[in-house]
C-alpha cells in the first residue's frame, strides 16, 4: 500500500490510546504515505504523534467549512482506510461511515470489528467489563486476515521522546529544584466534573505520602487549572504546580521522571502510562469498567460499582456523585504505597 488514511477522533487520551494501533500500521507499511484524519485539534495530534508515524494530519471542522476538507480528501485516492472509531458509535452510523470511506479508498479495515464490538451507552447496571480501548483498536487491525502485521506483543504506545526533549526536562527539573526527588505526578482535574475526585482527599493522600515516603508532588493541568492547583499546593507540605507551563511532549517527558502517577481518568494518565509510569488511577463509574484503563499491567485502578453506573454524563445526575465519593482516602493511599514500594521508591 502506498497511501493510507487513518480515521480516529477525540482529544489527548483518545490519541494516546491509539498509538499502539498506529505503530502497528506504520511498521506493516513503513514506506506508505499515511494521513491521520481527525476531528480533534491538529496541534494536540502533532504534539502526541511521533513524526515517524504519519506523513500529514488532516482535521475536519463543523459544516459548512468541513465540505472543503472532505472534497480534498476525496481527491487523494487512498489504497486503504483504517477505521479506528470509539466503541460507542452505533452500527447505523458506522455503516454510513463505511459508505463514505469506500468512496475514497480501495479497502476499509476495522469496520466489521467496530460493529461487532459496539458498546451501547446508558445501559443498566451492572456493566460488563470490557477490553481497554488500546486493545480494542489493535483488534480492529489484527482481526483483518490479509494484513502482514508485526508481532502484537512488540507494539507499545511509544511517544519517541528524543534525547533533546529528555535532557531539556532534566534541566527544567533541576532549575525547579526537584531533580533529585521522588516525583509523584498529580492530575486532579478533568473536563468532565463527573470524573473528579474531592480535592480534600487528594490533599490528605499526598500529605501522608510525603510524610511516609518523602515524595515531591508535581501537579499537572491546563492553564485553566493553574489557580485551583495553586490553592491545593498551598495546603501541601511541598510540591510544584506546572499547570499550563509546557506542551504535551514536555509534560510526557516530565512524567517519565516520576515514580508514580496519581489522578483521575484523563489524557495525562494515558501519557504517564505511555512513558511507562505506574498509575494509581481513580475512575468514575460513568463508562464500562476496563474501557479506558491505561496501557500496561502495573497500574492500580480504583473504581466503584454503583446502581447508576454507565450514565456517560459530564455531570452527576443524582447530585450525590456516589461512584467517586465511595472511594476513600485510605484505599488510594494504600495503593500509592504499594506502587512506590514495588518500584523501589
């Protein structure tokens, strides 16, 4: 194949979990012209995706401007499209997508698996446990019988951080006075309030960890989270707030220097997992258990089953936020200690 289109939508976490599938495609077709097609931010995709993995990134805005981009896409004549859609896209829309992609490419991969693995939204509890998204996306490719793919076990979410990027971060940490500390990456925020855990509980966990293990918290987040993080930092024994200071690749390189990621189900969690950092991840019950688990088997996932699980809502509809409030300080603290002890911190 000479020209390949990869269709994947979403933001930071959605892009990171697609990395194993993207590497599998790249390794199978190393000389192909690869177009990454997404509805997300081109800037985010450019920061996350290693330059070795794609040739160009195309995004499509909302109509009517999107019509121009689609017309350009139609003119490219792809040999194949790899359809890497999230699992909650219903089969009717998937079949509609297949018609479109068949217009612009000779073959379309991943459609049948996407239909088979469709996850209905807002279904009744108890929800079934499902494969992580990165495994599902690999299945979309590896279930296709006419592809000569690399061994599946060799595929990782490699960000290809360069030595320049890593050395720059070492200097940043030295300048910040924390290069010789046991770093814990902390991410408390989320675009969805339903995914957030009580900041008072984060503060208690961290202060206990600092007394027990002498860790140094590095608080991540976007520019809009800087003020909230500063308030939390003022309640901690020590730490630093880097919210909004750096780009995503720099954040990833800083995470790589951490002994632990502690936080909620966010893109930052997936970045931490991509660079091999063990995570203590606090999950709400808004989605299927297992679906957004980070890459790797060295993490501690904390999630509670509640009658209203699977709501897939940005805001708790019951006002009690039961799935997150049932997660207590002691179990999160214990999970963090276990991870730190297992990794020699």
